[in-house]
């Protein structure tokens, strides 16, 4: 007798318990055996995805019931069991600007034990590519693959860790009939030749005959049937699985009762021997950091149009600043303060634009890697490293051209070069702004929504910079947590604004904002650094919500 892999007993999932409660799962009992290819079907709102989320362990908040895998409680032992679980969401979990082989190499380094050598990883990648029949496309950029090939590439990513239990959410969605059938044959082959138990949610019915078992869910999360494709047609007394949809939707309660009455024996657990659960591979934090940093850098370098835009921005901005700058910059107080303020605003915009969509666009991949032991602080740190290099290049481009077209203070306070001091202040401004962008990207969940926050952030920086309005009372308190306030203080201190003549020639009172001292400049740099660190921590905390994203 086949070994039982998954047992589900009296599983309930209720949202908003009480008068307005919604039953997503209602007393579901299931038994799934090793190496079975199982499809979960049903109408919209029948609880298909809710059921799979529960079985896969990523939704641990059941209202009642028990799920066991290999005889162990799934939710109590999830940290151990997740090492044998693979999951492919409806959206592809691959980076389009990498070749298929490079994508798999990075994933292998993330998922396979650090002790595994490069030769063994390469061998595993070749084997996985053969499994999904993509060996001839290993050096093809993923963006050039067809829809079906991309789906198989996503499957390959999960197969690298050799999971025993494999979940797929709508894997055939959007595929033409021929491609859909080929993918289903691939999944069938994996379950029989590679020892995988495969469970998928699907709406399509044309290739369900390839499955070993079909689970049919009805309205209200009711289990209306579970059996082979042939048994399903006999039970519903029809010759088409399409008809089954309509029959279940019309009276889910009746079909649930009929199934329970006629199949009580099917939900009894046979005698079984459970294998000892193996702890998943452990990857060091340093290895995660290296892989994430290298992958992010390669992705950025391969996205040539975006990289060109990021590097063109500081050049264009510097030229525009050169056009509008007055002739008496660094001689007249008002002109100097205005151009430095424009420089600060440019740095803030550049930093925000660099990062505000960086997490959004890979959130699906991030969720899968996070559920498989990715450390979020390490992920954010890898972003920081690449953003630092990018920000340094952008700062030197913008400030270097600005120095040629407009000028720059010749002497600094701490360093002998005013250019070095201004560059350091501007670089910290760009990094703090990029860190703000990562917070927005972590919170917003999609790129379009993230970009709607950018104008608001810029307006806040403008209003509380201390340039447009006098900083007094509550305004002064708010300004102390804005990047612009400290950035303008840093540049103003190096430029020694307090010593510059006013246009009117009337003596001015020195402003504390622009104190020309090493102590003040160190304070400014320290506070900007604190912003970078604190914003990174906040982004990591916000990213924990990725585990709750709907599939």
C-alpha cells in the first residue's frame, strides 16, 4: 500500500467569526499519498487557494483541524518540514534579465548547503534542466522564453532543492492548449520518475485525465469529491469535467453530503510507515549576502535601458543647474543657498528613483525565498551595497560636472578639499533617500503604487528643509527627521554660507544651520548615517508582511 504523505482532518477556516463570518474551508478531510499528481479544482470562492495555502504550511491560522506531513504536525514542525516543500506561485519566480543558467546558479547557491561544491551544483542544475526539458535554453535570457518555458523555468527554480512535496498555483494559466498539455505531462513525469508529490490548483479541465487524483471544492469551502478522473465522472454521472463545475456550483452542500455518505472509508488512514524528517539545508548569512549582492548587481548591469537612465539623470541635472545658476554662486548668500538647495533636492530625487521600485518588482520571488530561510536584513544589506556603488558613481558624475559648470568650495572644514566634503554629504543624502525608497517599496507592494508616494516624500523634504520656511516650534522638530534639513546643513557648512555677503549688502545674523565647524559637519554626517541604518531596519520590519501576501 502507498505511504500516506499528507493527512488533513476536520479542517476549518473561518474569516470574521460571528454574524458576518465567511467559511473558506468547512470540515475538510483529505488523504494524499506519496508520488501522487493531484489537482484541486472548483469555482471561484470555493476555497481552492485557501486549501493549498493550508496544506503548504504558509497559512498556519486555521480555525480548527489538523494537518500532518509524514506523520508530523505541519504547523508545529514547519521550520523543519519547509525543507521538503516547494512552491511555484501563479506569477513567475524568475528574473527576466538573467540567463536561465545564471538564474539557477544563484538559486542553487541560495538553497543548497554551503558545503556543496560548484561541480555538484552544476550537475544538479543540468539535471533539473533535463527534468523540465529546457536544457537547450540554458544560456537563453529568460525574457526571451515563451510563457510555457517561463513556467517550466519557475518549476526548475523550486526543483533545485529537491523538494518531496510540490505545490503549484494555476501553473497553466494563460497558456495555449498545446503548451498546457505539455506542461501537465512534464508534471506527471516528475511525480512518477522523480519521486515528487505534486498538488496544483487549476481552472482548466482538458488535461486533468493525467492526474492521479482530483479534489473538487464547492462554495463555502466544502469538499465535494476526491478521487481519480474516472471515478469523478462516474460519481457525478457525466462524461465531462466541465459539467462537474456547474453541478457543484448549483448545490455544493448536497454533493458534500453525498460524498461523505458514500466514501467514509476513503478518509480513514491506512497503516503507514513514516520516514524521519530531514532538516533542510542551511546556508550561511555570509553566503546569502554574497549571492544576493552579486545577483542584484548583475540584474542592474543587464538592465541597460534603466541603467543608462540612472546614469544620465545626474548628468542632465548638473547641466540644468549650470544653466540656472547665477554668476555670484559661492560669493552671494542668497544665490549660493538656492543652488545648494537645488543640489540637495536633486540628490534626494536620485536616491528615491534608484530604489523606490526595487523591492516591488521582485516581491513574488522575495516571498518564496523568505519562506525558504532568506534573512530580510541580509536582503536589505545587499541592496545597500549595490545602491552605494551606484550612488557614488551618480554623485561623482553630478558633482563633478556641477563643479565644472558652476563651481565648488575650494577648501573644506575637515578635508582640505571642498569637493570631497560636498561629495560625501551628497552621497549620504543619496543613500538616505535610497533607504527611504526601499521603505516605500517594501510597503507599497507594487511599482505603480510606490511611485505615487514619491511626490509626497519630495514635498515633505522641500517644506521642512529650512530653506523655504523658517524652522520654529513644531516645524523645527519635524525638520529634524528629514533628510533635506541635514543635507543642506552639510553643504551650507562646507560652503560657509554665514560668511557670504547678502545681495542687499546688509549684515545678516549667522544661522546655526550653517555653522562652519568640524564638529557640526561630523554631526550632520552622523545623523545622515543614522537615517540610513534606521531606514534599513524599518524596511526589514515592513518586509515581514511579505509572508502574508495573497497568492
